[in-house]
C-alpha cells in the first residue's frame, strides 16, 4: 500500500513491511522493535518517536528526518543503500551502527551518539553539532570536511580515517591523540 502526505500520530499501519510512505509525518509513536523490512520512506519526518531496536532490512530511507526520537540499538547497515540520507536533531542514537553507509553532508544536531559505530562510511561534509560522541567508534571512514568542532567526548584515530579538512576544536585534540598515550594538560 502507498501512503502520501499523511500524518500518523494516533494510529499507524498494522503492517509496515513492504509499505511505501512519501512526505509522511510520524508523531510520538512507539515503534520499538518494529520490522520495517522492504518499506520505503521518502521525504518523511519522524517526530518524538521511539524506534529502539527497529529492524531496517532493505528499508529505503531517502531524505528522512528524525527529531527528538529514540533510536538506540538501531542498525542502519541493512538499509537499502540507494538514496540513503538521514538527518537527526535532538535524537538518542546510542549504540547505533552505521557500516558502509554514505552519509555525505548528513546533519547530527544536539544528539547523543554514545558507543555508536561508524565503520567504512562516507561522512564527507557531515556535521556533528553539539553531539556527545562518548566511546563512539570511527574506523575506515572518509571524514573529509566533517565538522566535529562543537561536539564532545570525541575519540578517533586519524590514521584509521581520512580527515582532510575536517573541523575539530582544541577540546577535541586529546581524543585525536589517544593512541599516543600522551598526558595532555590544559
């Protein structure tokens, strides 16, 4: 079934698998552990939803915005790679997984991204604005022109990631030098 320009705030489809949603808004829904297998979301917005442990096997997320959502333990790796683009504002993304995802110019604003994994991702121009990146793992990524300047608790190895013209602040430097086991005082 195809849904266009609808708002889901009290009720939602009984079946998510294989459904198509375009320009739809989902508000304050508890969608934890929901299987979105083969579903398509195009130009959609999730507001204040709980998507904890949602299953995204072959799910298309094309220009999908998450605002004030809970997304812990969500693995974005099985999503359909074609047109994959998300942005997150004031979201909880703790323990999320992004492996081999193109997240060029994605926006993560005021998010908790603790213990998340970014592995072999293209994060060119991605903005991490005021994000808590405590114990987040960055490995084998393209972080060219990514902006970490206002984020905190960042720890990554520049030798394991491409960081050309990436933006960092002075308070990020200790997390970039962790592998050297240096004692840095302020």
